[in-house]
């Protein structure tokens, strides 16, 4: 069975601070895909990044960066110099098997950026 | 513009009534999905369809039904057998290729009165 754990239910920081959202996953498959989505108050899920299990390169996109470590089954997400607009719920998700299979989601981390 | 639409945005129903949620996509995607989100919870998979006229149960299919008569459309019916239907429902789609990403619609918030 697959499982995604986001242990941080809620994080509150002051604007311009750096913040890291943790994600730990479990799967028996050797090929799998990891995702991060952002859910603003409007409710729609916005795709942020996809990472394949065979590619452990970290990735940076502007103020966002992702650290994928297979040895610890973690896929953490860091926001540098946070802004109020980053306030949202962030979900980590896992897909194993075929491309059309459903995603297994963590319970999400509610990030609050205070001005 | 290509995308996924869900209607209505808010839906109210009386206990014991069936209700159908709409999901349409014009991305030419083969695979479509329905997820349910409860407050403070992650999304859970209800049903998914990889091709027209075929669909599979997800983790929480009881009390729900779907159809896939057209590639663009994947409606979800919440039946009276669903014991706790009040939730936020999200539809998603993807091409179905192994490396691809699921993209989501804006969601429908269902409240049972």
C-alpha cells in the first residue's frame, strides 16, 4: 500500500522568512512519481512540480526549491523569502504504477504567511 | 483556453436525494478522476476512467456512481446510499501517459441539508 505523510498540519511564519514543508512517502514500487500541489482559498489545486523516482536531482524554480532523497523517502519543499501570496494549503502526492492511476495524497500543510 | 470545468460551484441537496456533479475537459485527455476532500484532509480517490466506456473504483467508491460516455465528460452521481456526502469534490484529468501530471478543475462544494 502507498502512503504519504505530511506531519506539519499548520505552519505560520512572518513574511520574508524561509519555510520548509516536509513530505515522507511509502511505496513498494521502484518506479513512482511525486508531486506537490498548492490549494489557495479558492479551492482549485495548482500543480507545482513532478519528480520521477529515478531522478534525484534537486530543483529550484524562483523562490521554490525541492529536495528529493530516496534514502529517507522524503520530498521536501522550501519557499525562500516567503510572501503573503504563498499562504495556502500545500499537498504532497504519490503515484505508482501506470500513468493513469490515481494519486495518493498527504493530508496537507496549511501555510500561513503573516505580513 | 483548454481546461477542466466543474459545475455547479456550490450544490445543496436534501437528505435522500441523488445529485449529479458535472466535469468536462477540453484537453483531449484520456484519463479522468474524481476525488473527495473533507476539511483538514487530503484528497481521496472515488472513481477513475482511463478510456471511454470504462472506469474503475477508487478507495472510497461506495455510494457513488459514474459514467464515461464521451471522452470529454465524466459525471459523478452521489447517491442516497452515500452516508456522509457533504464534502468538496474535485475532478482531474491527464493524458494517461506514465510521466504525465494530473490537472484539476475548480471543484464543487456539496452540502446535504
